[in-house]
């Protein structure tokens, strides 16, 4: 029972707009548009936060960090992840590994996968070998495919200890 694996899944999507920096997984991405959001719009870290909360049975990001709260306006989403990791560790859980899919038609994220994995690993205090990042286009389909937004899906494992 004590070594039982728990899993959590997270998903997020944000709209791409002009005059915003594009930040994914805490890494600044070179692109002419960025993600709109109450916070920094980092869809990767929001999906990660929800996956961690889900695995621990602690609800969701909107309950903990409401976007009606000015405290989280332009918030650095890395701080939200660190806060949640602290709560999870306080509850006796340790993340095992993280697998991330970034759904983006543009920009091409090939060169950013490793920096994003390094950034996420640092935020959750795990080695980079425990964090995997994939980037996929949406084959031109839907809001991701027509470049209106960037989405992210994350799964994490937690064990006790
Ligand atoms: Mg979000």
C-alpha cells in the first residue's frame, strides 16, 4: 500500500495574442506572440500543477489560485508549482516522473524540449531523467492547429515517501 503509485492528469489551453511573452514550462520562447492569461499564461506549468494536485487528490488549480484573486495577476506560475509541490510533500508524497505533451502548431519547440524539461525538473526538485517533454502540432486542426492557442497535457506519478 505504501508504495502504491498514484497518477494525476492535467490539461490547459491559453489563447495566443500579440504583446505577450511566450513562456512554456518556465522557459521564455522566441516567438512573436504569447499566451493570454491572468497569470503569465504558462499552460505547461498550469497543466503540471493540475496533474500534481490530481495525483494527490487535492482538487484543482482554480480552487487554490483563483483567477479572480489579484494576488495571482501576472503571477509566476513556477511559484504556483513550487507551492503545490510543497503541499504534496507535506502530505507525504513524492513525484516519480512527469510526462508532458505540448500541443503547438507554431513555434517549432524541438530546441526547447530539453530546456523545458530542465526547468520543470528544477521546479519539482527531481532529476531531468524524471521529466519527459514532447511537442506535437495539431495537424492544422482546431484552435491549436489554426494557431489561436497552445495547449498542454501532463501526467505525473506520485508515491508515498
Ligand atoms: Mg492556465
